[in-house]
């Protein structure tokens, strides 16, 4: 009987472990546009904007490889050649830290800052910049991160145009919808269905889709 209870207990533990899988996520941020009186890193832009969009673009990866690569990269960077890094906000010749990677593995969390060309790792609190000797940073990136880094967001944003269609041309099923009340819409077009949705608005009213790095302005 004792052995049966032991087996049942072990079985329960194994089942419980299967239900709680490891959580891994890397959130990559890029500063794609700057103000004339810019800051020394992308962090003030994130704080002031509260969303991704014109200044900041972002993506998320759930790939274990990039998460562990970045953790190891930050450790290895301490062995590279280093330079003092100091930035005064508003200086014309300032160096701005444009890239940030937030790594989450279960309860562990860390942040890695890199240069625009991903040739160095910054430690802002220490005011140090560690120079990559042999493309270690770029080699650590997985394809999804490489694709994100190679996108020309500035051109994409600049090429956006507002929809110029007039309101009287908006139709559903060849029926004009402009000016209809909710009751009219339900009668003339289609009845409303009651649904529930999760909110996709952040606390400053920005509509965001962080996985693709695209945000509705």
C-alpha cells in the first residue's frame, strides 16, 4: 500500500510539473527617431511616450536561444576592451543608446543595451561601453531579431498616408453607413452581436501590437 501511495504521489508531482512550463521572453526595443534635444538613451522616450510608434519600435520573441545568448553576451562583454561613456542630454555630439533587450526567464529578468550598429554593449550605470571584438553581438541574434533590426521603420512611417476616402463613400454591402445611429445600423446593415474582448489599449490610450512592432498612431 505504501508503494502504491508513493507512486501516486510521484505521478501527481510529474503531472503538476507538466502544467507549469518555463516562461521565456525577449522584448527588443529600437529608437528609430530622435528629437533635436534628445536624451542619452531610448529610456526617456519610452517614459514620455508610453508606447511604441514614431520614436520607439518593439518586438517580442519567445525563443529560448536568443534569451540565453543575450545573458551570456552581457557576461562576456565585461572581458572586452572598454571605454568610458558619458552623455549630457541636449549635447549636439551626444551618443545615444538606441537598442535595448529585456530578457525574462521565469522570475529572472535582465536588460542589455547595445549601440546603433550592435558593435558594443553599454552599461549606463557604470558609464562604460564595451567594444565587440568580433561581431559577437550580431552572431548572438536569432533570425527574428535580425529581421527586426534590419527594418527601415523611419521610411515606413514616412510613407504612411492618411485615407482620403470621403465619408459618403464608406459602405458595407453597398449600403452607406455614414451618419447612421447604432439603432439604424442594426436595422439597415446588420444587428450588433454581444461580445467581450480583452483591452488592447495601454494606460495612455495607445493602440499597440508589440509583437509586430507596429502601432496605430
